[in-house]
């Protein structure tokens, strides 16, 4: 395949945009070559400016669940756009969307922001105000946005510009490591304001919590009066109508959501029980504001998306079924597959991946070759070994069969 138009656009973009992109992964640094520029999308397909069609498993990194440019969602966006795009004032749409989210997650109050990063940043501030403590505990490989206290990682070259005193307040331990978890709480338990975790990790590739790991985490945070924050920016409303916390039967103190709840538009929300959330301004002393927070366009896109999911619960069964068919037909290949429902990662390594170090031992060169072979066969996956693939409602069984064939041929 020749991507001449994409190549020209990338060269032009580099004159005005840092690295030619607005998010690092889009530069294709992890797979080599030039990024593919997209002109439009519909259903399960995306189309490049070079005229090529791809079955899409990136799904805007999990923001899309019904499918690209889903008719009912687009119609609702158009209807509301004609009335104005932002007012800097309350609207009925934010009330309606907050009702659905609070009901689905069984929380009292929520606050809309414009990204997952904002939601997590705000949740951290609230947790420190609630506990009067400084330390944050997070897990190696989990990504919670580019906020200073949370972007910090071991073995990382992305810590530049973060103050040492900020880094010193973030404790990092391996995902799924019960021994380290217990040791950290024994040593720092009385000083930990909160623990932040993706209940199913998606940003080191898909990594599932091992048995009793989340239960132990909940018990320890309760014991030491630390807040438990679930980052469900990716997992929220992806596997069921609500959070994965519903499936695991574990209740965090604060939940952060994004992606799906915006129906393809920018959004974030943090939510929890009344006494914690009322610390947020204007009710309390934790200040947080935003010009575009609760904007009518994101609200109605999210509202329509969640209404469709609520009214059609079988969508989740179908998503899981498609994911299982895909996994079952490639699991005997020389790869490792981690999947939960409609979210999966193929790791180019032997043995199960249970933490970040396991993921790092994947063969990145093999992945890069695999990525471009899949592109040649009309399949678009995230351009990194350490990202999740997503199946949407729009993916047909024919799409899945084509993908299975492409994977088998690309791994030969």
C-alpha cells in the first residue's frame, strides 16, 4: 500500500504541530513508518486520505462502542448543534446524563469535565482534601492521564518536567502484586490519601486483575481509611451498563469515567458518594471549573449512546460473543492473548501477561511487522504493543472472520 497523501500531510503537519500530531502515539513511533491520516469513518470502518478502507479495532482508543458515526447519535448532535454549541451555563442535557450515570453506578453526585485526565486530576485533589494526606498509590503500567502525580512511572523516560517533590508523593508498585500491596500499606498506610487503579488495565495492553487482588485492595483502603479510586475511563459502560466494578462487585469511593459516556466527543466525569463529592466547589473548598464542562454537544452524544445501550442490553452479549470468537480462533498461534469482553491485546511473547514487566518482555519488532501486515490486509489496530483493541457493536461477524484470517496470515 502507498500512503502518499498521508505522507504529504504528515510532512506539512510537522511544520505546525509538535511531532506532527496532537497525541504521541499517533506519530507511529512504536511501529515505524508514517502515520496514516484518516478522512472519515462509518460503522466498523475507517478510511484513509489515500483511499483505503480498514476494519477498525482502535475505536478512538475505546471511545467508540456503537460504531463510528452512528446514525442516531449523529442526528442528536446535529439537532442540538443548531441551537448553539456552548453557553457557559447549565442545560437540561447535563442533568439527564448525570441521572443515568449516577443510577448506573449507584453513586450520589458527579461532576463533568472534558477528559479522563481532568477527572483523575480532580479526584486526586478531592481525596487529599477528604483524608488530609499527601501520598498516592498507583500501579506500574496503568495510565491515568498526563497529570504530574499520575504520569510518574518507574523505568520511564517521560518524567521530565515533573518536580521531585511531586514524584516523591506517588508510590508505585506492580499490578497484581499482593505482597507489595500489603507491604506498602504496612509502611505508609496512615499517609496514603488514595489508591488509583484501572480495575482492568488497558494502557499496558489488556491486563486482568488476578483473583482477590481488587478485593484485597478494597479491604486495605477501608482498613487504613484511604480512598479507592477506580479509573474506568476505558472500562466504564464497555462490558455492562455501568462499570466493571458492577461485575466484580467491588465499590470504589470515587469513579472516573470518560470515552464511551461522551458518545465520541470529549468528556470526563468523576463521581462518588455525597459527603465526598460535596467537597467540590461551589459546595465545598476544592475548586474545579471548566468552560466546556457539561457542554451540550458532548452531553447529548453521551446521553443518546447510553440510552441505546440501556435499551438494548443484548449489545453487551454480542460484543462478548464476537470477542470470544476472535480469541478462540487465534489462541493456538505463537502469541499471548489477554481479553475481557470486547477488549483485548495480542502480546508477542510466551506466557500469561499479569503486569507491566511481563508486557515489556513482548517482542516489539515482531509487533511492528505484524502491525504493517495487518494494515496491508485492511485491518487497523492501535500502533503500539501496549494498547487495547476494541470491538464495537458495528463490527459484523464477517469483519471478525476477515480479522481472524488476517491475523493468521500476518503471524506466519
